[in-house]
């Protein structure tokens, strides 16, 4: 009996020693299986969340909502036919680190274009080194000289090329002083939406900017004109100066010296054939003695003259600085009547270092000439000579800009003259941005002279650059030292001492 | 779970580990903050997103002792002999480590106050980057806990966690190398530049899909993506579950 029990016990022992192994194997299979299942579920959830809910669950908390297209662009995209397909190609690999590059403002916004276009806009990144055929695919005739890093918008076989630098207004003063690019305004959406609008509308004009008479560039003016559907080129002042036949708008921006006789004759001829001309001069140290005789000769044919003085405001309600050379000007009531139909309406502009612009009132002429901006009734003109500054003329209202045309002609010439570059200079536009009234008025003038209809451009507001600047008065050398001492030295040191103390107390436990 | 959480959280301050981790984090955060402050512009989101790079140092320090220390002292047996769910043990330790991160982060909150009081900006974008920082911390802590549960040597645990987190951090580099390699191989086979580029892009996209740093880099610019948070949370759940299975395995293999 006892032997039988022993055998039975041994047999039980054997079976119980086998059972844990089989359970361990089952558990092992269960463990591995459950982990694999969990990974599969997690991958599936992530694919679903990214693919289906990724866009609705992505929010733009940036300053100025810089990564989100505005309602103006959304409305414009919504108004496109459903079968529209616009292709945006970045000629680069999408940067993995966007920090401190222009793409920080471009790539997330383009993602938003694609996400909110309902398939009408696609965005892709193709590095020409990896995809050499992309260049010939986009520009088969090699017209545009596509460069790596730029963006191409393609619609119906037509393309628009956008360089990242076109998308920003740059601090011109900083650029001149330190040769470094500091963006002051984010125009990414403005540039891209208007490039799309231009392609969609088929609107195409050509503007020329006269160069060689000034130091400053006209980058901002070029950006504005491009956004209006206008190609921009420059014509260098030379002995062979000629205005091309395809010129729809001629611009002379901030000359320091007078135009040459050759240029004068060319512009006169251009205007006689119904040309459109925008001229902006100012009063600076470089041109204070310049009376622009040749330029005035041209403008006189359009009933306008730029006087060789500087406007000085004396009314404190208009003055923007103590000197009176920077001031507000109010828009002439006659022009306001005209502006309700042809120009966008504004009531005041900022003007600084401005030359007076006068209407000649040629008797018996068929001109329609209207002053645009005017000073208060207390302004004066000042003449600058080697002997010093002298007052010229009685206190009164002086005009700082004017419009002139000859109505009734089939090809009517039109001229807009600004006695200041506060409408057109890179310096002004980089300081005040594209949403400033002066700049918006210039856009309005260019749009009017180019004959652009509203479908060729979209009035997208530009945005400021994310500004994390601290109060300059509070950030001093002393406060920086305090920050260094507290955050980088004291706090870590306190915790290290505490660590040493705890270690010392517990090392023998 | 609360008992485990409380014990482990206080344990960080009964040993030098918590203080050293806070000291290192404070120094790094202070360095970035001071650099920005001295330049006159402070972007807290930029600072917080930059601090992600230091998970590779901080997380192994915090998690190396979580399980390894218990194993070394033999107190690990308490998990198996007391009526406590093993997942509660894992969750308690995980939350304790995350709470330590929250304590470390007080430093950054103070920096936010300094920024605002000096005329700087702290907006929704900055809070978004703080949230994603904690989700990434949760993810890497779960990696560190798994490393700690695999052996009883704290140094080895720390090294394993360091290597794993470093691998995550190097995914973008790995993807670009893999892309070049696949490019070259496919080009040798097909002699087609664009086919090789597409193959390279494909492999890079797959690797980048797994890269938490790439998924969360847009938070720096104020983009708040819930899918990135879901991804971090998913990875954390996977590693916590594997840690739980590792402990569970021991329970059965001991019987």
C-alpha cells in the first residue's frame, strides 16, 4: 500500500512538474501575441488618427496664425471650380528642421493650403538633384531658370516661380548696415495666393522699373506688382535706353539724380502712346540740390510739376515728428470723389521728406489732373541751399502727390507722381509692412494703371514675423547677469549641494 | 498604485538621483534661457522643444533605479507576494518618474514668468510645446522603465535606456542614411535615377513615421498636432505593456 502511494505521489509530482512548463509556454505565447496585437492596434490607431483626423486635430497656436491660411484665401480657393488642380512643387527636400529658415513660415502654411483646398491644391517637394526630370517637367522650354530651393506653382501648363526671399519684407536698413537679412513681415500667403490667382485668371502684364539713378532697390514694389499678376523687369539708364513695347507700366522709384535726356525723350514718347507711369521722388541729402529738370519736362507734358523744395508741416495735428518733415497728409476731396470709383479710398497718408507736387493748370488743356495728398493749411515749403535753410512761399496747403491723365483718348496716358518714397521704398515698406495705408494705396494705384480686374489678385493681409523680443529697457547687462546667476548657476548648484548632502547622510544606510 | 507612486516619488528625494536630475535639467534649461534672454528675444516653445534633445541624458538617470534597484536589494519579491496588480506597479513607477519631470519643469514655469515680466510673449503655442514635452517625456520614461526591468544593474539599465533613446533621436539621421543607401542600391539595379529616388523617399518616409522628434518639431512654430501626442502616448503604452509582461513573466517563472 505504501509502495503504491509512493508511486502515486511520484507520478503526481512528475505531472505537477510538467504543468508549470506548459503554463509558462502558454504564457510566453500569450505575452508575445498580446504585445504584437497591441503594436498592431497602436499602428492602426496612429494611421487612422494621422490620416483621417490629422488635419482636423491640428491647431495653429502661432502668433498671427502664421501657419493657417486666412478666410480671404479660403474663400478664393472655395470659389475655384471643383475640377481645378493646382500643383505646388518645392524644388528641395522638405527640411526636417524648419527652425530659423524661411521655410519655417512657408512649409506649414503650404500644408494648410493642401489640407483646406479639398484636393484642388497639392504640395510636393522634389529635389532637382534627386529628380532631375522635374525641371523639364515644369519648365520644358527652360524659360524660368528654375533654381533649387524655390517653389513652382503649376496650373494648366503655366507656371509661376516663387523664391523664398520673395515671401518676406526685409529690414533694408539692417541689410545695408550689417549685410544680414532680418525679415520684418511675412508675405508668404500674400505671394502664394496671388500667384495662384494670377495663373487662374490668365492675367499677364509687364512692368519696368528704371534703374541706375538710385542706390536703393525696389524689391517690395516688385513683390507687389508680381502679386498683381505683373512680371517685373528693370531698364538700366544708358545711352541705348529704350522702353520695350510690352511695357504696361513704367516706374521711376526714388531717383537721386535727374533722368537723362535720352530717358526723358523715351518716356515722353511712351506717354504719347498711352503709357502708364508712376514716379516717386523724395528729398534726401543725396538729391537736395537736384531740381529734376528733365523729369519735370516729362511731367509737365502731363500738367504736373515737382518743386525743388521740401514740405514742412507746422500743424501739430499733422506733424509726426518735431521737425515737421514727417507728417500726415489728408487726401484731397476731389480725389476722394474719383477714388470711390477707381481707387481704394483712404483719408490720410504718412509722408516724410516730401517734395511738393503741383498741378500746372495749363490753360485750354484737356488734362484731368487731381492732387491726391495735401498738407494742412499751415505748412510751408523750405528751400535748402549752401547758405542754409530758407522758407519759400507763404504758409498754406501743399500737395504731395498727384494724378493726371488726358480723358477721351483711346490710349490715354496716365501718370501718378509721389513727392515722397513713402509709398514705394523698400525702407518704408519693410518698416510699416504691406498692410499700411500708403502701401495699400500704392497697390491700388498699380492695380488701376495695369487695368487689373479683381480676379487677378486677392487682397490677402500680410502678417508680422513672430516677435519674441523682450522689452529692451528691461533687458540690461545687469538683468542678463542675474538670469545667468539664478537659472544657470544658483539653482543647479543648490540641487547639487542637496544631492551631496543626501548622499552623505544615506551612504551608510 | 498610489502607494507605489508615493514610495518611488519620495525615493527620488531620499537619494541623490532626483537632485542630480533636477540640477542637470535646470542647468540645461538655464543655459538655453540665458542665451535667448541675453539676445533680447525669448521663445519658450523653442527652448522647450530644444530641451527634448536632453531626454537622452535625463531619462536614464531617472529610470535606471526604478526596477533594477529593487532587484538588487531583493525587494522586488514584494511585487509578487503582495496582493497588488503588477500593472499598478509599473504605472506607479511611471507616474513617479513623470512627476519628477513636472518638478523639474517648475524651473521653466519660472522662466515663463520672467519672460512675461520682461515684456516677452507666452501664448498658446508655448503651452502646446509644454504639453508635447510631457508626452515625449512619458514616452521615453516608458522606454527607460523597460530597460530597468530587464536586469538588476543600474548602470546597464541606464546604458540600455540611453542607447534606445539615442536611437529614437537619431532616426532622422538614420533615415537619411537609409535613403542614400536604398537610392544607391536601387540605382545600381535599375539604372533609373527617379525610381531610386522614389525608393529612397519611401524608406525615409517609413523611418520618419517612427520619429517622434520629426513629428513634434512643428510645435516649435506653434502648430499643435493631436496626432503627434497620440503617437507619443501609443509608444508609451507599448513600452509600459512590455514592461508589465516582463514582470509578469517573472511571477510565473518563479512559481
